[in-house]
C-alpha cells in the first residue's frame, strides 16, 4: 500500500478556524478613488474655474484672466488645448518667478 513505509506519528488536521474577515471600508462614490479619478477631478476643478471666469467676463472688452498657479502645468496645458479646440484664443500664459504658470489670458 501507499503508506506501508511511512514511519512516525500520524499528522492530525488542524481544526482552527480562519480569522474573521476584515471589515470593508465604506464606499465613496461607488468605489475607492483611483489616481485617474483624482486627476479627472483636479482637471475638472480647473475647467470649472475657467468656465466661471468666462461667464464673468463674457460681455466685457477686457481679456479674461484665469489664475492657475495652484495647478500642475501638465493639467494647465491640457485645458489650454481644450480651450484652443473650442475656439478660444489663449493670448498669453503668465509665468511667475519660480517658473510656474500663474495665469492664462483668454480673448
């Protein structure tokens, strides 16, 4: 037989139970935030600021200025690209003393 040559004590199976499952974190907006979702919200925040500035300056003759100093330059560039595709002329991009974008000017 298979176990004829086996020597030593027979092993008993453990009857220990598994630990209880860890509690689930509460779901926020259907799932936990991912980097992609966080980036989208960040970009949407800048788009909302641009839309507010456009709505405030739509019937004026002065150029529309939008402060962008708190945003990542890559996100600012994406929004500038979207503005250009929408027909807006981004006449200037102000850069502060640290080399960061401080404002975009639309006309």
